[in-house]
């Protein structure tokens, strides 16, 4: 059985309308990913230059079909995706706060709704506990309560986190001490004097980076080696009794 060859756009310089149509199909197919113009040209194998692709992306972002993540980085607006099979109508967008569960699923607290909106872990899209988000909702067939998907983080609840540092040859990662841990990438130049397995406070500087899947941050305070009773007690105090959005000098005082 011969394999059906995938249609290529190589050799074609698309008009603006054709390019926008191909871009929409491309982003709908890659609905969980984000791309810049150079990546798109390579993936689609088109002869359009970077500026023409950038212009088409900007037009789609202005129309609401795409979301501009960064200056040159875009993703599909989830509200533009087709309804899931078996879903009924009643599809709307709301704004609310995230209440995360240990499973990775979330419930979005919306003032205008009687019940919280359940969001499966695969549709949380990087939102964290306490974040203010926009979400689209639908009512699965045969169910009373709404399901949803986070389409945009409007405001982050926090940017600093307590966690454990893991050092590698060219970079480090902080695994946060939270119900649903996240990994935050830290360049070696930004780890201060922290050592492998130290408890640290990390502040996120970039939530979405074009090269890395994780958020990027920098160490703002070093508590000491994880595992010791003293450090673990201080960690518990910080997590439960302090707002982490305070100067490093205040955290430093907890070590004395």
C-alpha cells in the first residue's frame, strides 16, 4: 500500500488571503503550540518572506483568530477552535480565578456563574492557582455543569515561588514546593551562590520563552540545603505565613 504524500506548499508564494488561510489551518492543527514567522516558513515550506508572514500573523491577531504571545510569537485563540464532538451549544467566554487541585485539574471561580467551571489538566494551559484567567466554556452532552479551557492568563497571582534547586552543566531548574509542582529554568549566572538541592526562592522573569518549555526565572534568595529540620521549618513558615513577594533581605532574616 503506497503512502499518500503530504501536500507541500514549496515553490508557492501565497497571497495575503491564501497565507492567512494556511496559517489558520496550521495553527488549528497545532492548537497547543506557538510559533514565530521563521518557524512557520520552515514548517509550511513556503516562499513568502518573513515580513509578509509577520504581516499576516498581525492581521490574524488583530481579528482575534490568533493570540500574540510575544513580539514575534503566536498561538491559536482557543475560542476559535471548533466544538468538541458531543458538545452542545451554549459556548461562551468568562473570566475567573483558578482553584487548582492536586490532580492538575482546576476549577474556575466565575462571579456570574452559579457553579465553578471544571477545567481538565490538559486545558489548563499554564495557569496556576489564584491566577485570573479568560476561559471558554461548553456544556458536554447529558451534563448539567459546564466544562472549560483556559485561553489566556490575564493576571498572575504570584511571580515568586519556594522550591528546590537542581543544577545541571549549562543551567539549573527549580522544582516548586506546590500542590502541582512546576519547573522553572534558571541560567547559571542567575543562581547566586545556591548549590544543588538547596531550598531557594525563585522569581519568574519570563512566563513563556520561545526556546524553552518552562518559565524562566532567577534566584532571589537562598535558604540552604534541603532536608535539614531547620530549613524545612523555615520553608513551611514562608509558604504559610509570608507573602513571597517581599525583598530578599526579609527572607534572609528567617535564617537567623
